[in-house]
C-alpha cells in the first residue's frame, strides 16, 4: 500500500525508482536482496509482515520479516554503501499516554507485531548502516486493505449499523501524503528515528463517522469499546505521534487526516 504510493510520488519528483516486491524479492534472504539491489542512493524498506492479529499466533513469521528481514536490508545497505529509509510503527508504544509520543519516549510494545517491528529498529540501529527510521500509523491508501475500504464495503453491502471502536485514538494517515513527507526526509541527517503521521487525531469511531458523512451514506455509526471485539492482538489505546522533529527538519507539515480522507475518496472515485 505505502510502497506503491511512494513509487508514484518519487517518480513525480524526478527520481529514478525500482520497485521490488514478493515474490521477486524476499527480505528474509540476504543473498536475494544483495542480487536485486542495483547501485543507488537510497533503499526505502516498506516491506513488512503487517497482519497484526495473525502475528500473535505466528510470531516466528512476523519476526523473520520485521526483525531479521530488516537486518538483512540494513546489512545490504551497509555493504553497498546505500542509505536506508525504513518504515516502522506507532505499535512499538504501549498506548498508556494521553499526549502525543515524541521520539524520546521509551517504546514498550503490547503485541507481537509491535515487538517484531521494534526488534527490526534495534537491528537496523546496530547494523552500522546509514539509516533513517520513520514511525507512522493507521495507514490508508488506494493500493491496499485498510479501514476506509472496509467501511465503504460495509456501506455498499447495505449495512445500516456500523459498530466501530471508540477507545483507540490515532492519526489516520493517507499513504500518498505520507509518501510526500518521506521524500522530504531524504535530505535529512541520518542515524535517527522520526515520527511522521497525519496532523490531528481521532478514534476509529470518529473516523468512520467522517467517512459516512463524506460519502453521504444512509448508515449509523455506533460506538463500541474494543473489549466488544474479539481479536488476537491488543492495540494501544492512544498512539498519536508527535511530528515536530520531522517538521523542524523539513519545514513540511503533514495534511490533516480529514484532508487525507477527502483525497483518498477522490482517488477511489477515479479508480472505481
Ligand atoms: N498499515 C498500517 O496501518 C501501518 C501502520 C504503521 C506502520 N506501518 C508500516 O508501514 C510499512 C508499509 O505498510 P503497508 O500498510 O503499506 O503494508 P502492506 O500493504 O502490507 O505492504 C507490505 C508489503 O511487504 C511485502 N512483504 C511481506 N513479506 C516480505 C518479504 N519477506 N520480502 C519482501 N516483501 C515482503 C508484502 O507482500 P505480500 O502482500 O505478498 O505479503 C507487501 O507487499 C510497513 O513497514 C508497516 O509495518 C503500516
């Protein structure tokens, strides 16, 4: 989802881009990555094991991609003398705060996915490569499964009552906007972890209501506590990220989640 939008944004800015995905490349295999990466300035690693609930029952698979895979990419970057921009997640935090998480706050993941992504961050930092790690969150984009698509699907099936959790707060981030922000970081000094997500925050319930309003759907959104949904993985209750370090480095303020939603819906109309 993010990788596709990032390639489009990078090409629009005049970069020469090579996009690699499974099965052509497997980041679990160092030699495979080595063979596929041509001489270049940057590797941007958007590859990850992203199924948060499945990771609880398949931790070895999650760690093999998100931790060992990240290390393999970092070691190739180091030996090819290429800088690495790696994408990580708000799920490295436990969500117990009520103020946005700056890069200085100590991570404490509460699920396997978060733990595997944090292990990946540590591996990259220890690898000796030139890296920037960007933590982001709650992505929605035109090229992948996401919350907006799930709500639109329920609406199109004629569902009139949509039950959505109201006790998880984040900043839903449109991947095309994130791609613009990431490209601005290519000029930033390396060896740092940065936070980048949409401006503003909301619960999934608020977000669902905004979707219903934007598409003028005849549906009611009903707030429910996350304890009402049986899911394998726990989610942080509050994982809003503080973007100020990125803003200071790039002079770029991310658009709001509402702007992201409107842009996304325009794109959905064009592609549907
Ligand atoms: N989605 C979110 O809400 C969110 C939030 C915070 C951070 N992030 C992070 O943002 C990044 C991009 O996420 P996304 O939502 O765009 O994810 P995505 O759509 O699931 O894309 C991840 C890609 O990685 C590929 N992949 C999985 N294992 C691989 C391997 N061993 N070798 C090579 N490629 C492999 C997947 O291929 P298959 O489809 O074939 O498995 C998929 O194309 C990830 O690092 C993710 O952890 C995402």
